[in-house]
C-alpha cells in the first residue's frame, strides 16, 4: 500500500513540478498538461513496442512534450490568444495527435513489452521486490530531476525565468525577449510532463489517450498541498515541497478509494475530492496567510 502511494506520488511529482513552473513561476495557466501527459505516454509506448531503448524513448517523450508546450507558447505570443485558451486549443489538438501516434487506438498495452521498470525489477530480483525496486529507481530519478531543476534556476537564465511571472518589465530591461523566455519555460515544463506520462505508462502497463484528463488540476492540487507542508522562498524547498505534496495528494486519493465507502463515496467521486481540496487550499491561503495570487514565485 505505502509503496504504491510513494511510487504514484513520485511518478506524478515530475508532472507537478511542471505545473509549479507554469502556474507559480511563469504565472501562466497552462492546460496543455492534459494533452502532453498522454502524449508522453503514447510516444513511450510506441517506441518501446518498436524495441527502442527505454531511456531514448523517455528522451523522445520529453521532446514531444516540449514541442507541445512550444505550440501553446507560440499560439499565445504570436496570435495574442489568452494563455488559458491557447493551452485548451493545444490540448484539444493533441487528442487527435495522440490517437494517430497510437495507431488510431485509444489504448495500447505494454503488458508484454520489456519496459524499463521490468528491466530494473529483473536486475534486482532476489535483492528487492518489484515494487521496492521501482521505488528505489524513482527516488533516484526524482532526486536527480530536483537537483537539475534547482541548478537550472540558479543560472542566469533560470533567474530570468523566475522573474518573468512577477516582473516582465525587468526581463525586458535586461535585454531579454520575454516571449522567448516564456516559450522556453513552457516547453521545459511540458517536457517534464511528457516524462511523467512516460513513467506512468510503464508503471500502469498501458498508454491511454484519456490518461491526461484532470492532470493539470491534480498537479495544481499537489503544488498547493505542498505549500502548506513547508513555508519557504528558497527554490530548493519550493520544488521539494511539490514532491511531498504529490505524495500526500496520492495518499488522499488512495484513502478516498479505500475508505470512501464509509461516507458513501465511490471512485466516481475522486474528482469531487480533488476540487474540494483545491477550494479548501484557496480559502485557507486567502484568509490565512495572504492571497493565493500574491505569493512570491520562483524566489531563490
């Protein structure tokens, strides 16, 4: 039980980190996530079926997600379409693209495919059980991702990206093109979403075109839950608490599935629970420690 919660939490933590970058750092409401998540799953699944190395397939999933984010950024900046609508447009188009990638199938099974997780489990056989082997890999993978993100936000460009959401004029005064900076930021975020989708496909054993439904909302819930676990303006803790929030969110969802029957809840009510969580976080942040929209973002 605990292993499953931790594994799911870490798989979706990569996606939650991407939501943190767009919603918190860039102050950009990006719903591309709901399309780039199944895009990463689809790319990963089809490349694994074709016999491509899992790490190369994961890299391809990252590039596919980044390309989807770039489309949203271009629609937003060049066509002057609001960010929310630009994300919805890209997400809508990705539904058809994902079906094309998966050979016009809504679901592609990986049960008979030698995925990265199966390879890890096979190598650790006799030392760790399958779930513990996958958990160990994800702990290392997530730690590396966190370190890379933290290092990125300590570079000159990362600091510029962090300033874009709260002070676009300062970015312009530094001689940087804010549209280009935003494009790179949104592309990076959706690339991470693609990786999360690829990991989810390997863990679940299938890629589904509808897997991204509600992903952005779940990511936002993870970000907001994390904010109530740790208070900090340091980028290291800002990103670490997103991971903690993702794990706690998955634990809450597990509790809802496992014990919801006590209050007449079913699996169909999980989206309701997510919505109530987010609304509760908004109310607490508004009347507790400042408003949701005035928190500092991307501080180092």
